[in-house]
């Protein structure tokens, strides 16, 4: 089974659900981090930051979009959510 595309799809679904915007943009650094170990050896956890932005594209039906960026961390212990 190909896990990297599925992981990106799950990140996309999570961002859409949490931020309430159907338009989700995934940063290239996040894409490279997911694909870093290949298609099958995907990390179990990854730290991402979600930010809602105004859409500059006039043709888009959505006013807002969600940008999902990668946050590199050394350990996943004692992580807390940040607002802002």
C-alpha cells in the first residue's frame, strides 16, 4: 500500500475539518517531509501549523483558504498548541 499519498490526504482532510475551509494548500516543505523516507516508510507523527488566509485569486469561489505548513521538531514530548 502506498502510505505517503494517503498521509497527505489525511492531513488535507484534517485541515479542512478543523479550519472549515474547503480550499486547502499544502506547503512544499510539508510535502517533502512526508515523502522524505519514501512512499512506504512514512513517519507516524508530524507537526503541522494551520493558518487561515484570504484568497488573492478573484476567480475562486472561496474567500479563505487554509495553508498547512511543516514545523520541524526534535521530540514530540511537551508540545502545546499555539494561537497566533
